[in-house]
C-alpha cells in the first residue's frame, strides 16, 4: 500500500481570515482566489447562502482583474484554502465553475 502525503485542509475560518487579509491589503487576485475557495468549501458543507455571497464577491473581483494576455490569467498557485485552483483564473472560469451559486436564487 502506498501512503499518500495528504495535507489537511485548513479550517474555513482560517481561509476566511486569509480572504479578509487579502481584501485589506488590496490584493484583488489573491482575494478572488480565496473567495473562490470559500465558495466551494461552503457549498460542500451545505452553507449555500454564504457560498453564494463568496461566489458573487469572487466574480466581482475576477471581473476587475486584467485578462488581456495569458500571463494575466495563469494561476500563480496550485491551490488555495485546500481547494485546487483552475490553471487559468479569470471571470469566465469563475462563471462556469460557480454557475450554480451565481444563478438567481
């Protein structure tokens, strides 16, 4: 049997703090990535309304980011908050991956 080196996911409260820190320091790309992670993690735990809120914030932030070249949208990290990030992180990907949360309730 092969043992996998699985890093435990950080608590959602820690991911939320990271998101708030990135917002405070005005790093919109990092904040969008943390909002994306929060939306997915909260959806997994059944906290749909809060997940929707972070999905909307993620989209709003992603729409404000430059996306004129491949360098603008290539993810600089593989994962955030225990969630794998898409290879290319931009508003189109956010809309597609969080479509269920972004749909009108």
